[in-house]
C-alpha cells in the first residue's frame, strides 16, 4: 500500500502543493522554514537516484543544446529578476532575487515528458543547472543584492554541500546499485512529497503583516517575466527542442530559491519562493498540455505532401 501511495503521489503534486500552502498560512512552522536547505538536500538525493547513468551518457551528442539550456536561463533570468525585484520592498525583493539565480525546476523533467519533449535532455539540463546554481548562485545573489551583508563564502560552501553532495551521492548509488531503477516511480513519489514539504516550509509565516499578497504579486510577476525567454526559445529553436527548452528555461526551482533566500536573507525572504512554487506548478502543467497539443497538431501537417 505504501508503494502504491508513493506511485500516485507524483500525479497529485499540484493539489498537494496548494493544500500545503494553505495549511502553512493557518499553522505555520518557523522551525521547518529555517531548515529548508536540509529538505532540499533530500529532494536532490531522490531526484539523483532516479537518473540512470546511461541517460546522462547519451547526452554526449547533444552538448551544444545542453550547454545553452544550462547557462542561458541563469544569464538571462538573473538580471530580469533584479528588474522585477525593484518593484518591491524587502524581504520580498530578496526573495525575487533568489528566484533569478535558482536552478531548473525538478518537476520540469516530468512536465517535459508530458509536453512531448526530451526528458533525457531535461535531466541533463537539470543536473548541470543544480551544479551551476550551487556554485554561482550565492555570489551572484550577493552582487544583485547590492553588496548586502551576505556571507558569500559560507553560503557557497553550505549550499554546495546541500546540493552537490546529495547529487553526487545519488548518481553514484544509482550507478553502483542498478536495482534502484526498479523503484523509480516510488522515488518520484518521495520527491513529490518533499516538494510539498518545501512549499509548506517556504510559505510558513507568510500571512504576517499581509506579506502574502505582496509575495503573490512578486511571484506572479517573475513567472510572467521568465516566460519571455521561454517564448523566445519556442520561436527560435528547432521543432524537436521547443517543448524541452521552454519548460527548462521558464520553470525555476522554488525549493532551491527558498533555501538560497532563507540562508542569505532569513526565512521571511523565502515566502516568495513558496508562492511562486504553487503558481509555477499550475503554469507548468498548463504549458506542458499546450505544448503537447501543439506538437500533436503540427505532426500531421508536417507529414502531408507539399502541393
């Protein structure tokens, strides 16, 4: 029964995230909010355990596309997040900045598959994005914050420990113990539950001083702005890469953002990430469905003989 429940959890991610956000407003947990980085470590571990080495090895022939999908979102979205953050006061401003330097959303891999894209390429982009965010995110965040007192060295070390160590451990275990592949669906369920816990932690305390309304506006603003490069990718990329790139670029990992914001600026700054997470999951599910229908309708047209 436990395994069956875990297998079904992945399909219930969105409603569970909404429930977690609502509960956090009613019965917040400051203790959990302050320990979001350890919950993130568990999420990274479960995700890495679901990545087969053969999947990553197949990316050798797709290096240019992979490099673009790892670097471009970080380079483009960080300054866009800074521009959006100017519309808000602290700590909401700091939360928006953290979204700009976060990695690709873990759930984007599943959404890419639903949208008819390449889940393998999305996995590679996710892995590279996590490494980039762990190493470059903290110093860039300090730069965007205008020299705010952020202990960059300590933040880089702690965040790299929280992200890179479980990532490496999960990949190694999967390579050494191939039988782990037989419980991929259960691992996906554990990852989904961990995401729900992170939503709860990031949203805890958001109702104080009416901050939740401002956080919703900030999260929605960043979601709209991050959609601009995603749409540009769809217009410029080859047909087979459109769905993959759009979702990998447009969906940022709220768990990573929450951990970064909490460590750099305090738990209150993580509120934006929690709100954004719910909005992003809604938008991502809708975008995956739209891209799937678009690809399906384009396929028959491409197969027709030209007059």
